[in-house]
C-alpha cells in the first residue's frame, strides 16, 4: 500500500526558541553588549550559575562547543605530551580530534552492539601510558559508569564525560556528566538545548575549573567574573596559553529560557523513544538494545540493530525503502564519509583494527526522534520502518 509521505513528520526542524529569549536578545542588540566579560552578571555568567545549580556542581564554564570543552578538559588535566586517552570507538570525529588537539594520543576501545564501551577491551587497553579515559555517551547511550569509575579509581586515572548528547540522563539516580572528573555538554542544534553552537563543562574541582577558565580566554583579571576561584586561579595567572573559545552573550540568551523546558523534553523524548522501540521490537528482524539497569535515558533519537542475516545490499535497500516511506534512517557504517565511522578518521596517526565496533556500525540504524513529535508522528515512523523491513525480507523470501 503506498504511504502518504505528505504527512511524514519533519524530524530535522528544531523547536522554536522560547519567546522569553526575545526581550533579552533585543536588549543585547540595542546595547551591543555581546562580550561575556564586559558587564557584571552578563548572560553567559548567569547561564553558568544556572547550569551549575541545575547539575549540582560547583563550577560551569561556557565555551564555543562541546568539542572545545573536551579539549580544554584534557588540557586542564595537564597530561604528559602524547599520553594515551582511551575513548570508545563509536563517537563523533570531533572527539578523537579534541584528543589530538590536546597533544594526546587517542586509543580507541571496542564498542559492543548495545553502543556502549566494551569494558573487557577497556581493561585490556588501560596501562601505564593511559593519561585519561574520555567516555562519549554516544547518542545518549550511557556506558557502564560503575565499571569505568572502578578501574579509573583503582589506577588514579581521571575520567572526562562527553555528555554532549546526554543532558538529562541519570545513572543510579545521578546526573550524567557529574560522575567523572569533568563533564562536557553541547548546545549544537541537534542536542537537548539548542543555541546553534555552544558547549559547557562542569566540575567540582576548583583547580581544574580555574585552568579551563583561563585557557578558554579569561585573560588578565576576567576570571574575577567567575565565582569561587580566588586562590586556585592566582597560581595559574599568566602561566597558561589562551585558546579563546569563549561563549558570547547572544548564545547564552538563547539557551537560558530553554533550561526550564529540559524536564519536558527529556520526558517526552524518552516516551517517544520507548514507544517506537516497543513497536520495532515486535519485528523478528529488529532489536532496540535495552538501557543498562542503572540508566534512565534522555533520548532524542533512536538506534536499532538489524537482526539475523542481512547483506550490505539489503541494508542499503532498507535505507532507500524507509526514505521512500518518508523516514530517513542512516546506517552509520554504510553511509559515505560518515563522521561516526572510525575508519573515516584518516587524520588519526594509526588506523585501528576494531572488528566488533565495525560489525556494529555496519548494521546499526540511526533515526532522529525529537521530543516534539506527536503520537501520529511516532506511529508513522514505526510503520514506515516496519513496512520497509517487510518489503526487503519479503523480497528475499520470494527470491528463495
Ligand atoms: C554533538 C556531539 C559532540 C560535538 O559537540 P559540538 O558542540 O558540536 O562540538 C561530541 N560528542 C558527542 C557524543 C556529540 O553528540
């Protein structure tokens, strides 16, 4: 039966920015007060205070992107040049890039077909050269933080959480991004809070906060506009390079009125995800991996694996069939130049061999599922995917 793709939900448009942002943006435009360090209580400083309070951490430092937050975090850890940083092999290309930028060496760790780091391979790869563990909670899938923190603690290795896409996720009731030494978040448009671009890092460690603040570009005595530093910052004054990746006031003015929307977005995102996941799991050919028992997720997209025997050409046909049905799904390893397929990171000094992660990426499907979707949208998406699977698998039966 041909589908009415006219009613296909748009999964790419963002939610409108709350109108409350408007007055503040008008004020900033009228005064031209866009630099975060000109005024007292500038929007960027207020965002930092609000975000730190929301996450229950002492310090928050707003910057130009999550990738820059990751870079500054690694720099602030003062690792020896070339130190190994363990990172899951399923992540976004900007993450190993941030490790290289910080003069460290990314060591990719296998990821299982539930999209989470393979703890056994992590144990296998951790050694005396390991300076830090950087955990990308990719697409909001939380890796086993208990196991990771245990081995990190045992060896006294800091953990940086790339929680870019995990704002609102809980682990044993604790907020993701607060479990490691530093947590980093993104305000890029596809994340829970949308400023187009932007990032923020959080920590309870005053010394690390001081170092990231100075390096982010708080030159001279601008650090005074960050509360709670005092002694820790004086030690670092004029001793660190400035990487100038500050956030500007307009970004903060766009983000701040979205903070109160977060709970709703998280709740609706999870409801949408679990509804579609449940429908897809009814197929013999699809598995949506379950969350880990300690995890309460905050998804705004859905990933699923193709179960049983699928050839590459069948998977490609499935992508085309879903598209014809009005829903875009992307198989990470089969779409050209995908930035989440590690073999496309040709800038790495050494190309790693990671058969498990590669196998996962060749069969893992990705579809966006924003929080604002309605029940009919969700049904449309599930049906589009299930019918496409049927068409492909039906063809195969027919041919056999
Ligand atoms: C989006 C994302 C990033 C990059 O964030 P930017 O703010 O665009 O630099 C890094 N890691 C993960 C897991 C992401 O989802």
